[in-house]
C-alpha cells in the first residue's frame, strides 16, 4: 500500500504541544499529519467523552525540526512541554516528581500512518528513589511501586540509553532463580527493591552515569529517543517496504500513566472490534490480569481470551463493549484498541484502524455496508487495499504457524502466493515429477522460454538472478504461480544439484516452501491455506466496478489464461504474446526449421507448417474472449531465443532435424548479438522477413473470420512491436492490410479489426503525433520503455536497485511502479501527442505496471482507456482503478 500524507513545513507552527483530557482536546482525528494517528485519535476519543488518561502531543513538525537541526529542540518547545505537564498535573491532582503524590507518564511515538512496533515507548516515567516510596505509601502496595520502578529503569535504559534489554532480563532471571520462583509476579515487594538496585547497577555499568532522578531530564531524554526512533533502521525499512511516504516525522504522546499491575483487580489488554483474521463481528483480543502493556506483547505470560474479562472485571468489560461499539460506529471501520483496567476502572490508551487479512477486509467492508455504517463508495475507497485482494487469489501460508526460524534466504517477491514442493533443477525434471504426481519447486539460476513446460508443472519458481519483470516473474504472474526471483542469498550448483546460502545446503528432492508475496525461501513443508472466494467477494467487486472509469484487460497467451482472466472480470486482452506459443509441443521444431531456412521459399514453407498452430491458438483465445477486444502482439523476441545454446542441446537439435550440427552452430553464431534486447527483434524482424508478419496476420484474420461466420463476435487488434519510426509502422501496416484483404477475398467474409502499435521506445513517444496518424491504438509497453529510458537492464538491475531504493535515490523500483517523473512523462507525452492527431486514439498499457495499484492511479490520471495485467492481478487492478476514480471525486 502506498501511503502518502500531506505534511507541514520544516519550521514548526506557533503551537507545538496539543493537550487532551477532561472531556476535551486541542485536536481531532483530522489532524493526523500534525499529531500523528495516535495523538489525533486520543484527542478525538476525549471529545466524545471516552475514558482517556489526560496528556499532550508534541507535533510531528517538532520531530522534523529535531532531525534537521542537529537534534536540537525548536525554540519554545520546552516551555510548552512544561505547560503540558502542568495541564496533566491539574487534571490528575498529582505532581510530576512529587515525593508524596507522584505523577507518572508514558512517552510514546505516533506517526500519521500506523507503524506497529517500529518506534519507541517508555512507561512509568517520573519515578526516582523518593517518588517510588511515595507511590508505595500512596497505594499501600510496595510490590506495585517497585515493579513500576524496575520496569522504568529497564525501558529507559534500553530505549533511551541503549543498554540492551537482555542485561536486565538476565538480572531478573537470576533473582527468580535465587528466590525459587518461576514467574515475575511471584517476586515480593522486597525482592523488587533488590532488583531495582541491581538494575541501577547495570545502568551505571553500561552508561557510565547514575540513573537520572530529575523527572524533567528523564522526560527530555525520552522525547529525544522517540524523535530519534523515526530515523532508526527498522522504522526506515518499514516505511520502505510499505511505501509510506510524505511524512516528516513522528509525534510524541506524553500521557498520564494508568496501571494494570496494581493487583488482581487490575489488568491490561488489546482488542479488535471484529476478528482481524475472518472479519466475524465478534470482539477479538486478549488481556492479562495484574500486568502492564508490554507483558501482553512480550509473551512472558499467556494472555487470556478477551471473553474471560467478563468474569474478571464485569463492569469494565461492559464498558469496554460499549466503547468498542461507539468507536467503530464513529470511525466507520474496524478498530484496534489498547486498554488498561486500574482497580476495576477502564481506561482507553489507543484506537486505530485494525490491520486485517484479505478475507477479513472484504467481509468487514461488506458487513459494514449491510449494517448501514458506510456506503459502497466508502467501502471501496477506504476499507479494502489492493494487497487484500491479492491475498484472496493465491494460496497462503497458515497464519497460525510461525516459520520465521526456517527462513534460509530472501529474494524479490516476483509473483504472490505460497508454494511447497520438492526441489528440482531442470524444467524436464519438473515435468517428469508432475506426471508422477509429485509437487516441485523449480530452482534455476534464471529461466528462459524453453523452461516454460517445467515452470508450468512446478508449484513455484525460485531463481537466483532476474528482477520483477524477468522471464520467470512475468510468466509466473501470468499463471498465478508463486515466484521468488533474484534471490542473491543463494548459490545454485547444477552439477551437484544443490543450492546453498553458505550455511544450509538444499539438495534435489529436499522440501522447501516459497512465499512469493514476501520473497522468503523457507526450509521444509509449511502448511498452506487455499484461497476461498466468497459471496462477499463477488458483492464487493460489483461495487468496485460501479466506481471504475477505466477498463481492465489481461495479458494472456492461452485460452485457459483467457478464461481465468475473464472469470476475474477482465474486459478483453491487452497483450497476447505470440512467441510463447512456439515453444509448445513440436512447434519449436517448425520454428527452428524456419530459422535455419536459407531462403524465403524455405522460410515460407516452414511458416506454413506453423500457421495451423497459430490459427488454432487464436481460435481458442477468441472463443474465450467472445465479444471482447483481443490485442495480439506480433513476434517480438530475437530469433536466437528459439535456438539452443549448449553444445549438447545443439547436437540434440541437429539430430532431430536431420542437419549437421555445424549448421546449427553456424546459425547460432550468426544470430548472436551483443545486446539482443536492442537488436534484431520486434518490427525489425517483420521488416527483414515480411513473411513472418504475413503468416501471423493470416492466422489471426482467418480465425476471426471463421468465428464470425459461426455467429461469434470477434474484435481482433493487431499490434506491431518495437516501433521507433512511423515508417517502420507503415511498412508493417501495409503487410497486415494486404494479407487481411486477401483472406477476406478467399473467405468471402470480413471482420472489423484495428492495427496499432506498442509504444516502448522513447522515440516513439516523442513522435507519437506522427505515428498516431497511421496507428489506430497505442499500448504502452512500460517494461521496455523503462529499460530504455533509464538505460537499465531489467534482468540485471536487481543487483543495485534495492540499494537505490534504500538510499532514496529512487522512490521505487521503476520496473515495479512506474517512474512518474521520467517514464511517466513519456507516457503522458505520447498519449497527448497521439490524441492531438487522432482524437479517438485508444490508449492502454500492457507492461507489468498495469497490475501495480500505484501505476494504475497514474494511468487513470493520464486518461488511458484501459490497463492490462496478468490474470491473477485483474481484480487488483479493478480495485485500484475504482479507488483512483473515487480519490479524484473526494
């Protein structure tokens, strides 16, 4: 999900601290950019009377100033922080640092976009040796007071001063061993007094300082730590992975402490207003008696199910139910809520939109519409993300099973979903195993078109080279097959039939699992959950299409793929790649016969043998897409891709074709190019060998006419690839028109068809006005357009693009998300110039960007008629297109 939030300026506004509590607040939920999500929601909860401990929020602008100005606070912030403390003191009737009636506070982060666990928190701040005695006397509970103090020293030492938490854990473990107890709660007040002394000794040993006893010094250092955590490695990585952009920093929330660890009448917990895994409308969560918030997360004690709270704290539980219902109704979304019960009284510490699975997201969206909380537009715009739809369409690993300890490598998440199988290292072996009923994972250094049989047979594909638009990635996505590409963590050895990450070696036949959604490679067999498309999914997608203003087609090369895509809602085909058809069965022999031909007559003879196959393919695709447009790209790759490159395979080919192996080697040598992606391919082949264009056109038009004669509606669109000049296009268009006219004359019937081109060379975009005078449609091939605009090899760029993104040299991998500032300008220019000479020019996109939600938004903005993507991304593109339209109307 790409999450962008409008932000303020680098210089903080006059007001830097915003208070909340006592039934009112300086802010509200609309101020997330300034107050962060947590601060804005705390203010909002106060405004309608929910039990929220008072506090104040330091704005995100102050964090930005701190980061940009050598870790110095902006002028006036210290004074406003002291005023904020005074507000909380008055609200609570307590004193910050008061030895008799001490006010303790928590210090928490809170960015505009939720980043769970990424930034820092300090609890029980304000304690010192005097205050802890006052707290013990005030509450009559020594154990509680010193438990709070030891927790504070631990958190302050770890978060603020960098003293590893493990040092404190070792100390408490040693003390429990000395006392002969197992659980923290079994330590007495006297035990905890001793533990506090040991903690302070650890703090001094590792920092060189005494533990600070001035509460304002504690507060200042803790605020700095939260500001600093914005730039921590883990926070930066989280923002990069989740495409969180446009934020200037985190807010800091300072809030009066309430205590879940005051005894058996206190506790703490987390709950969701609905089940985040299934979407079921039941309160979901857990809580702990006599605990603070971090105990629930740490797993030291096993929490109880939230329903049990009704038995432990019946009044607080009833109040929690009322609050959760009020919050969900107010926010019109499922909520994730943190709460504490202090001596029977409920306090709410946070609410935010709850993270959820794909199935839960769709169910919650549909249910909230049925319940009248939201309308369909809001459900589509706000409640379901494209990644949720992605989850619904692919098998996934069972979320109840944690496999993190078994991850042995990580590559690019090239095609989503989960797959489990036994490792094989050749396409042939994958096919053999499939025929025997075995599940396999095909492991290759990189794949080629000759591997497609094995790729199709395998459950998933793992490559050590290649990027998000490599052959493996594109083919896998087209089939909805999980793929991890460019996995540089592993070294593959075909001779020993093994791969290794340097410590673990996996051999042929060993079981592995791959997560194509995250790029993880996992040792062993992980449990899978199959996708289940419910009636809720159909209803939700019906709403999606109501708000969509751009069509969604698919990239499909077979009738099966076409049917899958149509079932997913595709409104036609935006790209059929004819070259993939030549690798099936014995077609490759006919193709190679054509390539080896010494003259035009022999080439035409070989092409005549291929014609029936091509025609049969198009008949099947046209039938599957009856009534919808089908764009067929003429032959695109260089001819050398259809020939073997190892001596053994060349010998096999020579024997099969009855020619000397020297002839095969000579042809391979003659077709060799230093940079084949910029070489003799696309329309250049059709210009050199017009008979190839003739054969493909005849196959397309004959299939279309025959189906038209059967009464079927067929809408073919013939696309000329790799055009750089209008003269190239005119040459190929003339051949297409002449061949089509000949077929019409032979058949005594005709069909309407279009002739257009792929815009994938920068020059084509620059001269689009001239090309559009001849072409009836444009389809932007953004894979090659990106490659040529940047000068990056898409198969090799994976070696450095991750670092570019990490160092913010690029916002995204441009092969995954369209580069709006560069490639996007060529797309915009090509569209505008094309329509300047042909107003009704149909424009679409057929690169992999057509299934990327962020890129779909750009295509909508540019005014394209459609996007085209792999079959399993069609529903994702439909949702992204609807959200783009709704965002414009908002």
